[in-house]
C-alpha cells in the first residue's frame, strides 16, 4: 500500500511546476532547472527501487510522459511565436512600398507645372483686371500730358511732407488765434478766454479760406487753355481780396469791441461796407497779422500738389493702380517660388524616404530568414533537451533497479507531434525588393534632371508674368 500512496503523491506534486515560456529567443529550455522542478532523480530512484517501469513495459512512465509534455509545450510556443513573427514581418513588408512615391517623384516636374498653371489660371482674371485698370490709367495720363503739353513727371510732396503741410495750416490757425486773443480780449466781457475763442474762430476762417483757394483754384494760372488760365488769375485776385477782406473784417470787429458797440459784428460789417479803415494802430496790427497768416496758408495750400491742375491727382491714381498690378505680380511670383521649393523638397524627401524604405525592406527580409533559423534552432534545442532529460531519468532509474532488466523502450526516443513548419520563404520578397531597388536607382539617376526640369518649368511660368505693357498688350486693354 505504501507504494501506491507514494505514487499518488508523486503524481499530484509533479503537476505543480510553472508552465514553459513561449518565446524561444528569450527563454531556451533550462535542462537543469526543469530536471530539478520535475525531481527527475528522486522519481527515477524511487521508481527504480520499485521495479518501475517493468522490463516488458511499452509506454512511457509518468515522469517520462511529463518530460515529453513539457517539451511539447515549449515546441508549441516556438511555433506560435514563429507564426506571429512571420505574420508581423509579412505585414511590415506589405506596407513598405515605394512605387507610388517614386513614380510621383519621377514626374515631379509635371506635377509642378500642373500646380503652377492652376495657380496662374485661378489668378488670371484678377491679374488681367488690374492690368486693364493700370493700362487705362496710363493711357489717360498719356492723353492728359499730350493735351496739356507736359513733358515732365508730376511733382507732389511725400506722405510725410504732405502731412507736414496740413500740419502747418493747423499750426497757423493756432498761432494766429493765440496772437489775436490779446487783441480781442480787451473788448469782451468774457476776457481772455472769450478773446481766445473769438480769435481762434476768425483765424480758422482766414486760414482755411486761403488754404483751399491755394490748393484748388490759384494753380489754374499754369493751365495751357487761356480760359482756365484767366480763371486762375481771377482766383489769385479773389484769394488776395478775400484775405484782405477777412483781415479788414477782423480789424473792424476789434474796433467795434473797443467802442463797445451794442452789436459788434453788425458794426464791423457796416464799417467794412462803407470802406472805412481801422481806427487805431492795434487794429492795423491785427489786419497785418491776419494777412500774413492768410498768405502763408495760401502758399501752403498751393504746394500740397503739383502746380498744374489735376496733374498730380491723375499721376497719383496711375501710380497706385500700377503698384497694385505689380504687387499682384510679385505675389504670384512669390507663390511660384514657394511651389517650386515645395516640389524640390518633396523630391528630395521622396528619394531619402525611398532609400530608407529599401534599407528597412532588406532588414525585414533578413529578420524573416533569421526567424526561420531561430525556429529551427529552438526545435533542435527542444529535441536535445528532451533527450537529455529522458537520459537523466533512465540512467538514474537503471542504477536503482536492483538487478532487474531495463525496459527495451529506454533505447527509443519518443516521437513528438508533427507541427506544420511556417513558410518563411523570401523569394517573392527579394523579387519585390529587386523591383524597388531598380525604381529607386532610376530616381537616383534622374533626380538632377528632374530638378533641372522643375527649374525650367518655373522659369517658363515666371516669364509669363511680364511687367505691365509687355505681357498684356494695349490692344487687349483699351
């Protein structure tokens, strides 16, 4: 009975060992460790002392069967790993394709030409509209010059100088108002503040009237047409008369204030109508001051534009529309530059990526070959490990059989399950690699020519963007 009790304990305890790992390149079978886990020597001694297995036994003993089971578990893990590895490598190889990218790179010049033509076509309407406006403005300017016999360029102040001239007019109002404030303050109940407000109002009238006469009317004295020239001379006389009239009006208004007239404005108007002169030297000073600032404002308005009427306005308009056209032209040229550089960058990147893909492709094929060798090595190792474990058990068992004959099957190695070996063939992969290499080599051989063709296409498209008057003929515009 003791023999069966010990056999039962052996059967239950031997199943408590850890399962075999499933990755051969990480965990090879450790024969010594597995022998210790299975307690092969102890089991062999115990069974040998009991004459187990019998001399005529045909099947494996419990420990031997467990050895085979453990090795089978390892072998199945190796096959599972090999299949997973093969599938992963095959998927990677399936993704590593260079054909479409290389073919596009080989036609990069055509792609650039298509993009450039599309860009120019989309903007052609706007460019032609700007060209028409510019040509019409230039034609109008030429007609104006011919009509008025002008053989010089228009002259007008820069924006900064123009701002300065307008500032001079404002400053003239302020300065005249401040200087006049003292003259008016003596006759107003509101004192200096009232005098200042009244002086500023009169100065604004004086300066603004003179400034606008100078800006819009007196320049007609330069007009080629006699009638307009006469109007310009009349405008000079009118401007001077207005300056003098405003000056006398301001002086008479001060006189009315000083005489404490009930209605100073009415008294000043009556004095102005009667042709009377100011009463005292201070009023004459106020008259002179007003005339000086009026003349300054008149000249300031005159120099804000070209002396010839409308010449500055027409020239500025022409310059603006031509600049709009040129700005659009420059922007289109810049966009072509960007398109060209982007296409060249894509070409370089396609070549580098294709070369890198080829290197990875070769590596994956090598990994596939290596995986096959690893599987074969792992399976051979499993066979050797099983033989070593069985030999250890059987040798120890023979030593403790106490003279009993050894079983004949000890001379035989158990047959392991036949597992389908994964197909690690790389013939098709190498054929595909050869095709990829040939395509990449073609790109490498032609890359400089492709870059040159892109530059030629760019030059052609760039040359289409002619300056005004060369690409768009006047007959198309007028």
